[in-house]
């Protein structure tokens, strides 16, 4: 009885292609590290920075001097294609919060909603 699996077949990747693949992975990793380092250096202290679905969310809470309530401003940064960088300032929330943390959490939630809507619309096109 012959077994179909008795014939040993082995597929190998050419060595040059393997090294090119490894070099590309290392290059992409280094670019990511450099981008994160640059992001951290240019962000003002007190700014919350989160990555979400390929976007960078920046939220900065501000205390209103008259009421001591907090609200946050939101920027979302992302790349469109290979050559276009977008920095979008979302409309300021109309809600006020009693703590800085609550304002920042609300801002991050609003930014995630905006990103999800943007990506859904892009998929439809």
C-alpha cells in the first residue's frame, strides 16, 4: 500500500528573500519606535495620548475658571494614503465634568466614535 504522504516535499524560501523580509520587519519596527518617540517629545504635558485603529488621539482637559468644571479638546491624527497626514480638531464637547479624568475619558470615547464612523464611511466607498 502506498502512502501519499511518504513523498517528502519541502518548500523553502530563498535566502535573499528571507533576509529582505527580516530587514523590512526591523525597519518597520524602528520607524514605529521613532514615531512614538517624536510623538512623546512634541506633546504638551498633561495631554492624554492614545492610539486607536491606526489613529493617534490627543485629549487635553481644561478647567473653566468661572465654574471649576472641566472639558477637553480633542485632536485626531492619521495618515490618508502614503503622502497625506491629517490633524483634525474635533468640536469641543458641550458637556462639562467635575473632574479632569472624567473629561478626558469622555473625550477619548468621543474620539473613538468619530474614528469608527470615519472608517465605516471609508469602507462604503
